[in-house]
C-alpha cells in the first residue's frame, strides 16, 4: 500500500498508538552512530523527538557528545550542537540505558562485504539486536535500517524472540534508508519516500508516529512524502534493488564510454542526447571513473550472493558485468597516463617511474570525507604501483586517504599538489577542481597534461590554455 502524505485525499486509517514509555511522542534510539545512525539521530532530534544515539565505540560517542561529528556531512555539525543544547539528543554506550529509554529502536550498523565471499556480514546486526533485547523491560519496536539481504528481518525476529522476555511482545519492522552522502540532512528531513515493512497494525502505527515529524514538516512546505507500507521482504529488497538499478545505469554509460573511445564518439554528448528521453533521464548518466563508496559496490555483490542462495542467481547475472565495467574504468586512467606521458606499456602494465603525478580527489564523491572503495584512491594506488611519484590533495578526504594509503605524498592545497607535476589527474569532481583556472595552474606544473576522470572540466577552456586534455569516453 502506497500512501501519499499530505494529499488532497484523506489519509487511510493508521491506528493511533500510545508510546509504551508514556511520552507524548515515541522516544527513538539509533544503534550504531556511524554515518547512517548519527545522521538519523541528529536529524530526528531536529524534528523534535527525544533521541539517544548508541554505539559501543566510546571514542566516537565521546566526540558526538562533545558536539563534533566524526565525519564530514554539510550542515550536520550545527544540528548536532543545537540539539545537544536543547536536551533532545544524547549519546550512550549503555545497552541498558538505551533499552530503558526507547520506544522505537532503529538498527543502523554496518553490513560490510564478508571477508570470505560476496555476501553481507550481518555480525554487527546480530550484536546490536542481541545486546539490546535482553535489557528491554516493556513493549518496543525494533526497526532495521541497515541495508541487508532479503530474509534478514525474519532472522532478527527470531533473535528477538530468543533474547528478549517473551511476555513483552517485542515486535520487529524494517524501514530502509536512502541517504546520499553530501545531501544526507535533506534526505532525512525531506525524504522522497518512506518505506516500512510491518506485520501488525501496532507496528505500522508506531512507525507512523515515529515519522510524524517528517510528515508535519512536509505539510508546512506543501510537499508530499509517499509512504509505502509493505511486507518484510519487499521492504528489504527496495534498497538493494534501487542501488542495483543506479549501479547499472552508471555502468551502462561507462560501457558507452568504452565504445566511444574506439569509435571516436563523445560520451558526454551521447549521454546528453539520450538523457532528454523522459524514459531514461539524465541523472546518474555521467561517464567517468564509475561508482564507489560504502554502499553500491558491496550491495550489488551481496544482492547477487543472496539471489544465488535463493535459487534466483540467473536473474542477477548482469550485475556481475556491471561490477566488471565499473572496475575497468579505473584501469583506463592508467592507460591514458601512459599515453600522455609517452611511456611504454609492458606485460605488467605501464612504467611511470620518474614522473610526478598530481591526483586531485580521494573521496568517492564530492562533499564527503568517505574514501571507502573510492575509485580515485584506487587509481592513485595504481599510479604509485606503476612507479609514479603521486602527490594527492582532497579538500576533506586527506586524512582518511592517508590511513588507507600512507605511502603517498599528501598536500594541503591544489596548487601544492600540481606544483612541478608532469600530469594532473582530476578524479573527484569537487567544485574547487571543476572551477580551477587552467591558465594559472599551467604556470606551476611541469607539463600541461590533464586527465579528466569525471568529465567535469571545460575541455575547450583547458585545451585553449595549452593543456593536453584527456576525458573518459571523449575524443
């Protein structure tokens, strides 16, 4: 059932439920204060809810409690400090405190790729649920937000039944998240949809009450927030299906870039032309290094693994090729670097020794400090392995990148990174890089050669300033 809210039509009846704590609104907890949980905890406090953010990481909790977000997300620091000061938000490392406080407990822990295969590691979900459940002393709703294989909600139900007092009637639901790093505050406060998988009217009513602040904000701004009320399996599949679709769309245009490179076409004009078709659209249709980050790569692999377990592996075989296309775009930069630097390519790849290369960008996308599975960082590692002296700069991701690749040289500015370089590689489309002055940079480099790994530069402007320019899928 999909319910648009607000709407000119009356809302279907959603049962009014009273929070078991006796509070006027449900008290919310978010277990796991990484990117997902911390963002939701802070934003729901901003919507007026009483919130606890829980984590076993004492250092992380201490940092949040002191008013500092341990990752970069625009606008979140200010909201954190405001809601700490207002008393609506606090953080804890105590399962007991969290259990006693909350009416609705959201599981927001990581589900990384397993070390021994493509499937998702659900150990953090299990730890959160089995840590919380024994401390519950009244009826509550445990809601999964983490991205998980289909069937996880039923398994969580079994864990809750095994580890919580039987007479409390603890219930489980699933409500996937759809955060985009760099835009996460808006995505929580003004979501484009809310999906809930429930088994009872009570759970439906509690989740509606837990999101009423979102609906009320939408009403004041005369917006609609579709509410999709469905079953466990569908709710779990929504997020992985959405990520699989986006990954496929990105890899499709990168496959077209490969064709353009051998046919002499321009993939930027191709994507613009097909993007005018409303059935296709132009979002996520920009060729470049491909996708990365903490979600898409591991989610499409886990989706394939789970489909195989369920006997539907043939249905998702195409995702294997999506993954391969994505990874191939990273090696394309190495090939372009060898061409621009006129270096021999042997059986082991190009020899770039004796060259200084500036890498601009370490994060998987702009407006974040997240370098997990970042194509830019993978390319930087390839360049260094080929013998290049790599100097890297990212406006927010330097420190995280340094922890991942400590042997590279890290610079504190774009100018310092490109100084005396033989080649500049723009690998993350930060605004500072997109808007850089090619004339001024041309005065300080060793050679005017640039690889535009995100097709984000004005090629005419750069070639006009004397640069030897190479884009992805461009002549």
